[in-house]
C-alpha cells in the first residue's frame, strides 16, 4: 500500500472549493484517467478509470463528509484505496485543498507505475487541474451540503 499526499492553494472561498468537489460527476474534466463517475446516492459512487492500457471499474463509499472541511472515501471493489480531501480556509478568497490517499496498486503495470511515482504525479496534476477548473468559473457547478458522520469505530 502506498501513501500519497498533494496540496494546492486555490483562489476561491472555501465554500466554493468544497461545493465544486462534491460534484463528483465533474471529475473527468480535471482528473486524468477518470472516464466517468456516477453518483448512486449520497454515500455511493461508481467509477470507470483507465490506468495505462487497463480499464478499471469500481464502487466507492463516502465514509465521512463535512461541509467546507472534508470528504473521505474508501473503495468497495476494484483497486483498493481510501483517502480524504480536506479544505482549509486561508482567507476570505483562498483555500488550501489537500489530498491524502492510500492506494494498493493492482497488477504489474500499476505496481511499476507506483514505484516510479506516476500515481503521485497524477494526483498532484489532478489538483493543479482542479485549481484551473474552479478558478476559471464564475461559481461552482453545484453543491451538496449534507453531512455524513464518521462511522463508529
């Protein structure tokens, strides 16, 4: 299992950055390799991604979500991974977005890509593209302001 962390500062209020991140179906617009994300309900998503020549589909569960603070998830099927995106207000118009992920690559190609730092590079690139995506808009494309508490341990 590999740990990845990436951070980007965006020139939008924390509410705007968070609201846009909750629009999972927009992820293919700024996440490399993500073909589709379908939000099944408040807690569940279905993903179709490509990693090199491989196509992967998997389901993920949102395990915790708090408006303007964090969105955490874990995979239910497919490549094993989990993570959290946190949102930190820097000032009225600037937000720090941090991605922390644990990924267990599947197969030879994905393990080689992980060892070469390709996965970490991809996550950093996704955050840079998110910055460009959200800063080019006059406002977010939608929002989900619901709260999902952390499961009892």
